[in-house]
C-alpha cells in the first residue's frame, strides 16, 4: 500500500469514528431533541444548487457542498431508523452505512 492510500484510509477511519460518535450523542437525546436534529440534518442533506436534480451536473466549487450534504445524510441514516425505546440498543458500530 502506498503512502497516499494509507493516508486516505486514516482519514476515512477518523471520519467514520466521528460519524459514529455523533450518532451516539444523538441517541442520548430525548425523542423531541433527536427529531429536531434529524430534521436539521435532513434539510442539509440535499445540496441546493438551483438544478432540478441537485448535484447531477457538477459545478466548479461544488465538491465541498456535495461532501457536506452526503455526510449529513450519512449521520442521519445512522440514527433515523432507530426507535428510542429500543432495548437493548445495538452498538453504533453495527449501524455503519453500507456502500
């Protein structure tokens, strides 16, 4: 493995750890608080670029906005399907997004 791909693996691992931590924090919130945060994430998970189908035609400088929208969506997907009353709650590791 070359140094560049090792660095990408490290960055991806760190991002996944932060995503899982955020999901755990959301799970400690009350249902109303969690719903409010999920609504906030949902509002930001679709890039607003003025197109009929956002993000289909990449525009200059849109990579960061598209990455942000995707990350908001990934965090919400970890938390949204879980009812708060679930017992026992599965560890967030088992909720990793499937590519």
